C-alpha cells in the first residue's frame, strides 16, 4: 500500500510539472504570437514619381539612340540642378513653400467595407505628417454595402477635412450608394467618363419562413422587451405594424444619407438625385455629382509634374488562418446581408 501511494505521488508530481510546463509554453506562445502580429503590420510607401521615371527611362532606352539618351540625361541633370537651386533660394527667402505632396490611398469596397480597417490606419499615419498645403487622393471603387460600415469609412475620410487637408476622390469604375457616401466627403470628385456614380438610396430584404413552419406544425416563440425591439422577423409572422415601422427606419436612414451628401455637396439637387438611380460620369458631371472627367492615371501623371506623390498602404501580412477566416467571414457576411441586412444601395 505504501508503494502505491509513493508511485501515485510521483505520478501526480510529474503531471503537475507537465501541466505547469504546458501553461508556461502556452503563455510564451501567446507572447510570441502577439509580437508576431505587430511584426506583420507595416506601412508601405511607394513614390509614384519614381515609378513614372522608371517607365519613361525603360521606353527611352529602347526607342532612343545612345547619343540621344546621353543628351537627354545631361539636359535633365541641368534641370534638376536648377530646380534644387531655386528650392534652396525659396526656402532661404521663405517666399514659396517646398514642393507640395500628394498622398494616395486606394479603397476597394466590398459589402462589409472591410478595407476600412486598413484605411483608418493609413489615414492616421498620413495625419502624422501631412500639412494643409498637401493633398490626399483617394482612388475609390465600391458599389456600397452596410450602412454603419460605409458611414465609418466616410467619417475616416472626413478626418482630413477637419484638419484642412484637401481631399480628391477619383472614381475609375464605380462609387455607388455607400461608395458615393464616402466620395461626397471630398473637396473634389473626379470620375472616368463611364464610371458609375450615385445610387443615393437604401435597400433591405429579409426572407420569412413562417408559412413553411406553420404548414409543418412548428411553433416559434419570440419574447422581447420594448415595443420595437424587433420589427420584421425571419421565422415569426410579420404584421402590418412591423412592416410600417421597418419602412420608417429605412426612410430615416435614407434621410440621413441625403443630409450627409447635401452637407458636403450643397451644389446638387438632392431631392432630384436621391432616388436610388445611378448615372455614368458624363451624366454625373452635368448633375454636379462629380466635378471633372478624368481617370486617376491621367490625374496622377499630370500632378507628378509639380508634386511629390506617395502611395500609402497599411499592410497586414495574412497567415493561412487569417485567409481561411477571411473567406468564412466574407461568405457569412454576404449570406447575412442577403437575408437580413440594410444597405446603402
């Protein structure tokens, strides 16, 4: 009997030691994962001027003779030297500000406006260095989606306006509904001729399985506190009163949408345009939904002559688990939106 308890005690001591070691290993793993997460987050900056210079030099090397390339390099070297002299003189005399900067952001919107998470970090980074003489260019592509998500996206862009930093939005493909809500914040909106713009409206849809359940003698109980804690339901019987309340909530959301756009673009006839319709760029400019017809490529190329252009991207390197989670989250989000969501459309 004494031997049994001795062996049991040794086994218990080993087990406790093993569990303690396991807990310490898990704690260490948690710390390493936390540090790894911070390492996976970074700001990437690309100078667009350098990109254009590289493209031009690559073509010139193929198209021009050696003597022509040599003469061209000599000419540009002289221009750069004169430019630097002028800049030094301006800085010394404080007569002119240095070359202005344009910070480029890209936003590709899905139903959940999921890029808002990285957009907000990029905006915070830019606000740390940007000045009122700088400019922010947002190349935006979105058909809209969930109200609160795109509302947050618009609020993020509005942070620049609050700091008196000019914002230009370029629409190459589409900025509809929630996408246009974000675009409306800009001081200036530029669109490609066939870009889709507008769709100032609200959409909601929800399936109802009440008759199916009733046919199969399945009862559903739902209890709430508060008259309008819920309106339309998925499984219960929807009443005219619930439908009326739900429609009123849509109207309230639409009113907020219209007020927001009108506040930032007072030049448009909001009642005429807030019908949920969309227009192409060539039509949108006449309706004052946009200010100029041009692609983002042409705008960047033109501005590169007088400004230093930096594209800023906040990057989070995805692991396999992140990618799997993103796929599942996206599929679930689309399913929920399809069945239950209220979106700007």
